[in-house]
C-alpha cells in the first residue's frame, strides 16, 4: 500500500561481524588458565594438545552447523507433509525411500531416531545447486534444545538437559570464581604471608576481614549484579561485542608484550618448563576444551549471517587466530615466570611492598 510502512525483516550481519562475535564468544576465562596448564604439562605436550583440540573443536562446530541444516530440512519436509495431507502409510507403499518419518515403535529403544535415512539432498549451506535449492539450509534458527527434541527420545532429551545444566553451571562457577579471586587479590593491600592456602591472612590493615571473607563478599556482589540478567533477553549487542573484543585484544596483547619484556630482562627469574609431562594431560585437556567451547551458541550466531556460504571459512579463520593467540600467550608466560598462578592475569598484579609493579622491577 502506498505510503504504508514495510515491516522490517530479521536482523542480519556480515561475515566480518560474525567473526567478531565468534571470537568474543570463544575467548574467555579459559584462556587465563592455559599458561599454568602448559607449565605443568611441558611446552611441547601443551602445544600438541592445544592444536589437536583446536582442530577437534572446529570439526565438531561444523558438525553442529550440519545438524542445523539437516534439521531445517526435516522441519520443511514435515511441514510439507502436513500441508499436502500426505498419507505416510500410502506413501510408504508407493515409494519406501521417500518416507522420512516413519513412526516406528522400535525407534523408542534408541537415543537417536533411526528412521531418518538421509534421503535429504544437501549440496551446500543454503546455496543453489543446478537451479535446485536444497531443503537443508540455515534459513531458520534452531537451537540445540529444539534439535534434541527432534532427534532424541525421552532418555536422550534428559541426558542432553543434564549435560547442558552441568556445563552452564560450571561455566558460571568459573566466571564467578575468577572475577571474585581477581578482585580480592588486586584490592587486598596486606601481604599474604604463609596463609595463601587457607585465606586466613588479613586483607586490609585495621579491618578485621580475612582474604576468605573478602572473596565471599565479591562472590555475593557478582551474583547480585549479574544474576538479574538471567531473567532478561539482551539483544542488539553489536557494539558491546565489538568493544569487549577490542578490550580482550588489548589485554592479551599487553600480557604477551609484558611477558616478552620479562624474558629479555636478565635481572629477573625466568621459567624453565619441561618438555613433556604425561601425568598433566587431563589438566591441559580440560582447560583446552573449555578454552574453545562455543558450540551451544552457534545457532544464534549463524542465523543472522547474510552470506552463509562463507561460514566454514569464517569459523576456521577464528579458530586459527585464537589458537595462535593461545599458543603465544601460553609459551611466553611459561618462559617468562618461574611460577604461574591458576589465573594468568594474577601474575601481573601490583606488588604492595614499595608500591611498584613486580613485573617491571
């Protein structure tokens, strides 16, 4: 209608913006635990495991994209069957290969539906192939929970929910612990002395609060400030994502430069890590897996991308860049410091005696 308003379509973003979002999603507190894990496992073993797990994480991320595409195809075929009132039993007699959704009682014995025989054609992600557009594409956003309901039986759905709950709880616990511990160690002015393990040393002079109590206060503040966001849906975070990505690049670059500067300074003690320590494989494995975790948010990231044909390249570029940054951060850290805290940022905290920064002494 002339002069009428045209309804706005769904928000979209370019491949470059998607790359920023993916980078911001993957890089987090997991990277801060890598140097300590490298120091424990040895530089060669840590390097090999990190590269291997980066490739593994990239492959499984592409599998999530494949699953989204296939589930989109399943949804469209089911919708077509409903629209045209196709009698599935008659269709089974006429052409058995064309029945995608045979409701077989035996399927309930399996976690994954066995009636999906793979007849759907997937030439590429949402691309046109010989004037035929595949029903398998990334046009509709399907979250992991939605796909689990489509493909799993009741037992599989319960196991999926348990896995997601444990992961998200662990993720929140790591962030909460890292933030509270960092604030405590940075703000406490009294030296720790010999009480670093139990936290009984006083945090501030003339204030009757030990480090353990201060840590609990910061945990409570973290929960009080960020907890309410659980009940809101935050959208249009493009510029916030760009800002946080810039700050992370600045932080990583600063830590790498300061570590290299310390390595070149012969007046301070340097690290002398081993080459291989097989007993520390579980530690490096767990930290590396967490450092590359992004799969649960892939559906919401790829859905708004305009050109989905470049998703594989964009994802691979992000993983390569992040793996290189992780390696540079970890290797410079283990050779720069004779001992490393669990959180790498705490290696750069100010020394209170004398008021100077310990790294630059």
